[in-house]
């Protein structure tokens, strides 16, 4: 496969997953905003989302006031924000259009339908659009594209590049969503284990569509350590960090066999998996959950750079 084709497939998948992440961030903000404000709390739960997704400075420069309507505009409609839902779906569709012949008919139809419906949403008055409708619409169409890929795409190297894009982005987004809750939204260390703490954990699980899965896996009371194990270490969690790293290893190993050449990306992914196997919930909280997540996000970015060097730049290493 040509590196530019692989690059388009990789980024098409990343942009679709990133669009879903923006929608889930908005959902987290909306659910948390329904809580009574605490004098000791973070000064604005919407502002917290900007810090977590790394777009605080760009937002403040353009909008200034981190109120809900402005955050919705920034994370959903703003074409100047490369991580907004509109920007991501537009970029995903453009990447898919360039490699149209590398996609199945069902994949292209799902991707193009999302793009065309999104353009219609942009033309509608904002007063007619509820946030829940926008986030539900985004999650539904992202799932349709992913479902079409899983159901119809040949299990070739293109399928591996799509999955590597999806799992890199999903690992990053799960870590950022966790960081929103624990590092920014929880007002004070004294609130750990309180009713507010537990409500926020439930909110996070619902925003990630994992509330029922968590109770199937653990049952009983929701605690920070259970959540950390579920979203970081549990191999059964659909959006968990450990399953994402395992999937990245699987697809990078497949590519190495397919092209008969190991790469530094494969080595980096194996090192990440080895560190995951050695990690426990106790060691995570000893290090600090925010510190662990920050390090993990940096490792994901480094792995993405290695994938680009190995396959997408045309220079296999």
C-alpha cells in the first residue's frame, strides 16, 4: 500500500474517533453542569473541558467567556477548531474521498451520509438544536462508520491502518476523559469518596456508554480504584487503555508480518504493553492519577509519531 493511502486511512479513522470524543466531552460537561455549584469547586466545569482537550488558549483568544453556549460552538461547530465535530467529520470525509477506492461502498455511504447530514445541521438555527440531539447524532454516525468498517472491510493492511488510527485516538480520548473527572472536575481532595465524587464517576461512565458494563464487571459501589482498574487495566473494557494498547500491538504486529519488516513503532507499542502489565491500581494512585494519565497521553503521542515515521512518511524504519 502507498504511504499516502495508508496516511489517509489512518487519519480518516482518527478524525471519526476524535469527533466522537468531542461529543462525549460535551456530554460530560452538560451532565456535570446539572450539579449544584460548589464554592470550593473548579471555577467553571466547562472551562475544565478546554484544559483537558488542550484548546483552552485558542478558545479564550476567540471567545473569551467559557460559558456553555460558547463551549458548544467551539467543540461542535467551530471550523477553526481542528478538533470540533464539524472539522473532524469534514476532514474524515475528505480523507475518505481521496482514497475512495480503498473503502467499501458501505463505509463510504456511512461516512458521506454523516457529512451531508452535518451540513444540514449547520444550516439549521442554533435555537432549534439541543445539545443532547447533537451529541447523540455524533455518536450514532461515528458508530455507523466503525460498524461498516468492521462488517465489510477486507482484513488487509488498510484495515490495520484504520484500526491503528482508531485505537491511538481512543486511547488518548479515554485518558483525557478520565483526566477531566479526576484532576479538574473534582473540587477538592476532601470530596474523594463523597456523594459528589460518586455522582461524577457515574456521569463519566454514562458519557462513555460504559455504565452498565461497569456494573456487569464489578457491581456494588462505584469507587475511584474500581473506575481506574476498569478504564485503565481491565482487558474487557471496550474503551479501556489496556485493550487499546493490546489492539495497537496486534495491528502493528500484523503489519510487521505483512511487510516482513519490524519497526520502531512495533517496539514502542510492545514497551507500552509491558508497562501496562506491570501496572496496578495501587501504583497508579501512588504516582497520582493525573500524572499517570499525562504520561500515558505523551506515550500515545510518541507512538503516533513512530507510526508516522515507520509507515506514513514513506520512510520505513
